[in-house]
C-alpha cells in the first residue's frame, strides 16, 4: 500500500464524524445511538458491544436505475478499534429493507465495503443503516447516511444538418458549447450534401470531418432528411410528377426543402431513408439508429418506414399546431413525453419497436440570451424543482442546427443548457443527465 493511500485513509478517518450516532446534515430526523433490537438476521455469535464505526462519503443524489443507467450506492465503513466479523456487519436500505453484507477490504483490513442496489426503492428521501449483530440475537445500528433517490430526468440536445452548407465558424461554436458545458450531442446528418452542386465537395468534406471528430468524442450521429428535389431524384424516386416534388410545402420555396416526407408514399419514404443510410455508411459513418424528419413532419407511415430501415429512435414529434403554411401531423401536448407509438397512429401509444421522443424543448434558431428566457422557464417547469426529487421519469429534447449557431445563438444555447446546472447528476446536485438519443432509447427500453 502506498504512503499516499495510507495518508488518504487517515485523512478520511479524521474528516468523517464518528457514527455513534450519526445524523445526516440533510435530515431533520436524529439518528439513534446504537441500540439492540430483535432480529432474526443477527449473527448467532454476535459482538459483546457495538463497535465504533466511521461511515464514508456517499453521493447526495442517486437515480432509480433504468435500461441505460444504474449506479448502486457504494458503501465504505471503517471500524478503527475492533474487528466486527463476529457481528456480521451489513448495510440496510430503510425504505425497502434490502440488506447487503459488508466485505472486508483486501488492502485495508479495517475498511469494509459493499454496493447496495437501488432497484425497487421508491423515489424520495432515503437512509442507509450500518448494522451488526450483538450477543443474544439483537442488532445495533452503528451509523447512517441519508441521500435522495429520484426518478431520472433527461435532456437530449439534437442538432440537424439541413443538407446545405454549414460554415466552420458555426460548427466551431457548436463544438465549443458541447465541450465547454460537457453536454453530448445527437448530430443528425443530412446526406443531401453529397447529392447537390449547391454544396461544394470541399465544404461537404469539412462538414463530414467535423462530424467524424464529434463521433470520436462520443457524440451520436443519426439521420435527418429534407425532401430536396435533387436528393429525391438521386434516391431514385423519379416517378413522382415534377409538380409533386415541390408541393405541398410549408414555405413555398420551390426546391423541395420544405416538402414534408409525409407527402410521399410509404414505400418511397423507405427508399429515401435507405438511400440516406447508404450514403452515410459509404462515407464511413456508422449506420444510424436515430432519425428526424424535416420540419418535424412524420406520421405512422413514416415511423413504419423508419423502423423497417433499422432505426430504434425518432424525434420528429412536436406539440400540435402548424408549421408555416401546413398543419403538423401531431396532436400531442406541449409536455409530451417519450413513448412507443402505434403502427397505425403516430400520436398513440402502441407496439411499434421505436422510441418516439417529442422535441418539446424548443428550437434555438435565431434566439438570443434575452429572447430565450421564456423557453428556459418552460423547460425547467417540466422537471422537478431544484432540490426536489422527481417522482416520475421526464425528458426534454432540444433542437439546434450546426450551420446557424452564430455568437448570439451560441450564447442563447449556453444560457438554456446552463439553466439545468442546479439539477445535474454529474455534479451531484440533482437527477438530470444529458444524454444522446441512442442512450435515451436504451433508458426507455427497459
């Protein structure tokens, strides 16, 4: 054992308050002194008297495990003056009675440890007790630690390439937000950049290199499609009448960008999606598993085509309303949460093997730090207030565009994402995790 590690152990023993009794600063409930109570789980031999115990640090926040994330409560207890073996030392979670034995550390004989699973415990204030058995069949509570157990809350930051050129400065701003705030991105690539003369080969290469760099840093790369006329023709959906390539449209542009994918037959939607996937894999990007349709226009046929193409997550859904000149196909509420949609109705819960994650967190395009404040307040209202436990799982999906993030929008996005600082799990201040859409699909897949 190194001198440095021994010094750390000694410092921990000094820093931790002896737990005979111990009360957590976050709890108004006093911790009882070690006292015997009848229990069948106590050691038959037992200890003559309760030993002194020092309960090591514990997180202030834990989150109910799901399909993507779990963190057991790691328990470390030091018995500096006595060997507790005869008392079968163990830890108990008060809320559900789960008990785990403490095991002696191989390197530090006076240190005993365990990992306590939190599955099945209800969200709320929690207490862990350190127990030993006493002679005569009683047990003593030697020390306690309190923490908060919350349902998970998630923020997904999705970024759409639109199929046109994105500049280096805007992409650098995008990366700086992610790196500076430690927020992963779900980058939804648009392969139209490879089917048009409107994007030069050098610009497409720069955008691709940036995307691959982000992929190497742990970000996700999915697929985003707009019905650009040149992309539709390149995909082989050329049997569509020329007028139908530009109608209906939500803005009247005339280049197909603003034509919903829902204007195409399901088989053609599948062809358009498959073509995009092929272009991505041909350019050494991984096969995507997350999708968003242009303008957020998607219906049951679209989702069936997305599933048939091998995707397991979609974020096309938004609250009911209109976009430009067209009514959106969605009938969801403003706080709609992820769900498994029906094969026949994209707005209804069903058995389609896909996670639909509605984009309820807003679109940051064109916002400033001042104008985005109402959006920030609306997003925070979806989650439990700072310091409070979430009783049910909640998710916010925000959308931005790597090609539009100029300094003003960058500042707005940073203000929005920083608003979650008091809730962040990685800072041990709350239950909020920033995740990719692929991670969210695993979390809800349990």
